């Protein structure tokens, strides 16, 4: 691994540039897809992250805040806006009253399915860039 003070060589900088470019292209695509569907990118991400936990179809506000990389109160406000749009529903946790579960509504699921389906080819393209970058890094090391 390269130390923070050691400059990266030109091929590595090219790889980092390509990765950042492809990542930004993907994020822009995702933002546009959500907007074209009639919701914000943040709302789409909240819908997606409610489905991101194994063996359950909901998430807590704290989990959403972590996945969205935002503050708890910001995730709660976003969940409120989504709830007002009929995309999610909050329910008390079955066993622990300190937690609130955020569930998709059928309307929220329809938005999620429509937007997520558009992402498949873009995710594949980004994954190819990541794999190429890994492969080239392994070749330089070995």
C-alpha cells in the first residue's frame, strides 16, 4: 500500500481518474433517473436502503442515516418527506420501542423497482472499471 506522502505514479493516477469519472457518471445517471421518475436522488436512495438489510424489508432511521452518510435528524426529515409522498410508512419496532421501522408502501416499491431496473447496465459498467483497476494494481504488485 502506498503511504500518504509517497506520490502515485502516472498509471495509478490515470486509474483513479477513470474510476472517479465512472463513479461520477453513475451517480449522475442515478440522480437523473430518480428525477425523471418524479422523486429526488435522496428519496430514491432511502427507498433502496429500506431493502438493503438481509432477512427483512425495512430499516431504522439510524441505519438509513448510516447508509445515506448523513445525520440522524436529516434521515428522519427525509423519511418524513417520503412518508408525506406515500412512499414509506413508519411502524413501531415489534420488540424495542426505541426504534421505528421504515417500510416501503406499494407506491414506494413501484418507484424503487422502476428506477433500480434502470441501474443494472450502469452498475455493470462501473463494476468493470473497478475490476480493471484491481487487476492492473495486482499486475504492478506482482
